[in-house]
C-alpha cells in the first residue's frame, strides 16, 4: 500500500510503501529518498488494508 507523507526533515512529499502482510502494527526505519535522513515510521492498521502512518525524526 503506497502512502504519501511529508519528510520531517526537508518537508518533501514522498511516497512510502506499507506492507499489509507485516502485521497490524509496524515500526521500522527508512531513509528519505530526497534528503537521505532516517525516519522512524509507525503504521497501524485501522481497517483491513487501511493504515494510519506516523513519521518521526531519528534525532527526537
């Protein structure tokens, strides 16, 4: 599932992929494709196949 988010460092809108087979609650680290800084992504399934996604800076 592709989700558009805003990088918490550079503000660039980027698309990330959340794998529905990864479970109802997922936390992982991914680098921004624009500025290459790492984020912590937390995705929670709200409905089958629908995720709420939060992204935080690694330095927070």
